[in-house]
C-alpha cells in the first residue's frame, strides 16, 4: 500500500479520568473512503475528535501526510488540510447559510471547491443561501455542514454520523454526493451507526468496540456475521 | 423651545455614551466578557491623548492618529497575555482580573498625573455653534462628536456583518470549538476583538478629554454609563446600543434641567425603570 | 440498617478548640490591649465578617456583587437617621438598621436578579450608586458632606469613653462571630447543601429539585441584613458619616473582594486567612499610598490567574485541612442487635 495519508497508531483518548480509546490504529490512503462503525459509546466520535485536534493526543499517535500532528490545536490541524463535519452539524446560528459556507473557506486554500461548486452539489443550499442557518431542515443543515467542510478544500474529510436523525431518503441523497467528493481527490472517513450506507460508500471498514478496533478489512470481504459479532461484541 | 434644547443636548451627549457602550457591547458579544476596567481604559486613552498633544504639539483630533493605534495594541496585548487566560465557564476570574486592572490603571494614572483636573483644548471649535432655529443653538463639537459616534457604530456594524473578520467574530461567539475547526485560533480572534474595542475606546477617550475636565477617578462613571446604555438598548444590537445611549443622555439632561444634582440619578432611574419593565432591553435581538 | 449524616472530619475538633481559645483571648483584649489595638482588631473583625458574607454570596450562591457597599452605607445611614432623627438608642439601632436594609434588599433583589453574571455585578454597583446619590440629597443628615454623631447620642452608647470603647469592641467581636456562626449553620442546613450544589453545577442542581431562585434570594437578603448591621457598627465607631465614605467602592467592595480572592473563594476559612494577609500587607505597605493599591490589584490578578482558589484553597487541596466542621459524610450503621 502506498504511504498512508492518515496514520493513527495506538491512539489513547481520555475524558478526564475516563479512558475512551485504548490503542486504536487506523490508516487512510489518499482519496480513499474508510468507514468506522460501532455501537454507541464505542469511541467513534472520540477518534475523529482526536484526529481533528479537539481532544488531546500524544504527538506521534497521529500522522498526517507524514507529519506528526497529535496534540496540535484544532485550528492548526484544520490548516493542514483536515476538515471535520462535527456531530450534530455544528452550524453557526448567527450566520446565514452562505456565511457558514464562506467561513468554511476562511483559510483560503485553493482547490476544486468554491461557493459555486458547493451550490452545484447541493442546489437547495443555493436557494436558501441568505437564510439563517437555523431555518434549514435537518437534511439541509447536514448538506450545509458538509459543504462548509468542503469549502476548506481538505485532503481529508472526517464525517461524524452524518446520517444521524435524518430520514433514509435524505441520507441516500447525501451519500450519493460522496463519490463526487472522492473524485476531487479528497479522502473520507465516515463514522456511522448506519452500517449499510457506510459499507456501501467505503472501500475499507474498521469496527470499534469499547474503544478498541475489533475488526477491519475490505468492505466487500466482510461477512454480516463477522460485522455483527464485532459490533456487538458477542 | 427650552425643552427641545434640553432634549437636543441630551441626544448629543448620548452619542458619546453610545461610544462608551459600543466597545463594551462588542466584547461581550464576542467573548461574553464584561471588562470592568473599560471606563478606566477610556480615561487612559484621554491621558494618552494628553501626552500626545503635549509631546508633539498637535491638536486633540489629530492626536487620534496616535491614540487609536496605541490603544488597539494595548487591547491586543491585554487580551493575549492576560484576559485570554481568564475565559471559561467561571465568571469570577475575568470579573476579578478586570477589577484588579481597574484599580491598577486608576492608581497608575494617579501616580503619573496626580489627581488634578485636566482638559484638552481643541481651539475655536469648542465654542463654535450652529443656529438651527430661533433660540435653538447646537455646539459644533457636540454635533461632530455625535456624528462620529453614529459613524463608529455604523462602522462596527459593517465590520461585523459584511467582512470576513466579522464572520469570524460571530462564529467564535456562537461556538468557539467549531470555529477552531474552520482554522480560527480563538486567542487571535478574541485579541482582535479587544483591539477593536479599545480602538473605539480611544476615540471615546479623546472626545471625553475635549468635552470636559477629566481626572484618573472618572473611569467607573464612564463604565456605568456605557453599561446602562447597553442594557437600555438591549444586548446583541449595536444600533440598540446607540438608542440606549441617546435615551440615557436625554434622561440625564431632563434630570439636570429639573435640578442639577439629579443629573446622574435621573440616568440611573431610567436604567432601573427599563430593567423593571423590559429587562431584555428595548431593542434586543432575540437569539435562538 | 440506619443512615445518618455526620459533619466534620477528625481535624475539626482541633480547629474548634483553637477557635474557642482564640475567641476567649480576643474577648479579653480590653485588658491586654490599648485603644489602638482595640480599634485595629475591630476593623479586622469587620472585614472578616464582610468578606465571609461576600464569600457566601459569590462563592456559594454564585451572586458576584460589586455593590455590597450599598448595604454598608444603608446600614450606616439608617443608624444615624434612627439615632439622630428619631432618638432611638444607638445600640438598638444596629439590628434595626439591619432589618431596614433587609426590607429594602427585597425590591432591589427583584430588580437585579433580572441580570445575570457580569451584568448582575454591575447592576448591583449601580444600585449602590443610586443609594449614594440619594443619601447626598438628604440634607437632614448633612447632604453631600455628611454629619457627625451628636454628643448626646455618643453618651447614649455608654457613659465613659473607656466603656464606649469596650462596648463597641465586644459588639464588633460578637457580631463577627455571630456572622461566622450563622454562615456555618446555614451551610450545614438544607439550604447549605443546596448552595454547594449550586456552586458546583447550577443547572444540575436545579434539575435535582433545588429552588435556585429562592435560595439565592434568601442568601441575598440575609447578606444584606448582616452587611448593614456591620456598616451601622463601623460608622457608629467612626462617629461620623458621609456618602462617599459610607458607600465607598474601595473600602467596602474592592478590599473585601481582594481579601476573599487572596484567602480563597468558596471556602469558609478563606476570608479569615485573606483578612490577616490583607492587614499584614496594609500595616507594612500602606505608606506607599497609590502604589500599595496598585500592588493589591496586581496581587489579586496574579492569584486569580495562578491560584484561583486562593491561599486556603491551595493549602486545603494539598493537605486536606478543614477548620470548620462542614463536610458531610453519610454513615451506614448496622441496626443494634436486640
């Protein structure tokens, strides 16, 4: 395998005294889509937050494009080309839809994603661009959050449970856009509770269980039984 | 006619109060911090202007070129090295640190300049008046001051709602963690906001210095006027802050007209009435 | 099996014993101390009490007030008004002044409780300013320049000067001790548990059934009452009153806050330690005038940034000490065998 874009090695994570991750290791190659699945509380969001710099990590536990970024503050990680679509979308209520997208492009990194292209990807956002972000429906907010992350022209896109709380048809609509994202050369990590969608979108899968990697492999190679066993820990 | 004059004077001084308030409103909006030393910083700016005019032999309005950058730099440094460390869930640290700062500034100025009253001379413009109507005169300086106040508020409004840095201010105020995900360093954003706030303070300080005598102990009163203007106008709205300043100015003018000893008390009473009747302020922006 | 709540830890017995000895020694001060000593001690007691009350308000009830001088002045002016204008005995005027302040604090609380956090703080300051400006309008009590206690009223305290000194000294000691005792009792009561919960996590406390508003209101009114009584006594001792002195932000708020911050907020022992440190600093440095005040401000800032729990906070955390028996332990006891 060519050198990984993102290499996480033996990552540990703590919330105060509570340990959430016990030596997790994953790899993501350029333009690859990787899914991280697992039950609630397995540590999936914690993993993404650690990569994004919202949680402290040991310096050499996370390497991006060969550079150790563990423990860097979130704004420094973002500057290096990692964009997180946070759990719950995290749109800014004081900003309009368009302003949310614009602030995603705050860093000014040039690339395929411009305001126009994001509106092409999600036309409904273009129609509602001047509205406050709070006026959007759940699905539209998710699109906006995704668009905002894309505006940073990241090399790595981290998606934290983008299907959460959305109707299946909306989830399908959003996932249908992901190949377009990968086509621009962006790698994606999909943290999901919706196993079916995640497996369909990703080439490789990691399954977390209580803070550890219980299973990993190519999506097409894993059987349902193996996944269920890893997911539930039976 | 007499009452129109009173109200007019109140409106004009209200512009100055709005300027006191604008800086307070800005940093509360961005980082939920109330700077108790705010008034003392206005007085500090006045003294900086004093030093500038004496050292370079320039007029007070020209001195703005020096005072504004100086105060902005002080603001940036203050936020970066001291106040950023106090931000968090607990409201005691920033309150107590800015309180300590207030004491330090007041006594520092006292040591450096003594308690004597001083005033900046602006020359002929101080006594020039414009005749609006029969028996209705308005001073050029107060009018200029009012115009500058409106311009400052309009300028802040523009920065907040039409520039990238304004977006950064609003986003960081909404959600500091997610703002970081956009590549925004909270510490820098807050420091810039404080710098902007003190730039406004600088303008307010210079106008204060020209308008009347000042001395090191006047800080707390300016803080209170600014604060009252913000509360009367309503949190979260810069134009509301302007309105609040005007209302406060008029209340004080009316009070002073009835009895000179009631001037400040009248302002406090107006504040308390708004607090009792409409605590969110008259023009508060309703936030989700 | 039965369950009961016990207070205190082992070290507390030592603390209580020390306290009793100290109290006895201080009560005997008129015999071993001169006039200046008594006055200094009275000042110390007043500040210990004022700081403890501010600590209760800010450290426990989360009400950070920068306007307690309102009640110091209100208490003082009430006493002067009662004694001079209504001929009431000055000593009885002390508790009466407290009651007047408590009554007035109710509408004030209704107003200022509409503000939160920092805005509440400044709101209390404005209320104090309103009191001050109103007081300077009362010509019967000297208006802006204030007034002195007439000789007749002074005599009414006690016939001789020595007796007056002793009486007021003992009242000061008793009042301070009473304030501390009241605070300890309050914290040991049901309200105390509510306060501690509120201090740590207000929302969670509210969800657990604590009536946050009512608890805060109660604490605010009680604090106003006690603060006013202290203010009345302080100015009775000074024999003179003026709006600027009675409602001084510096004397009754700035110093009090510094004491509490330096000693440690949210712990009862803090204000005591803080007062001792404050007076030690004052005796040695006060000649420096404004520089002294600047240093106080600097010390407060440094402590807030480096050691936000103050001196006692650091000590208590390190060694687990606690002078006052306040910590609750739930004891499970086996039912006695029949």
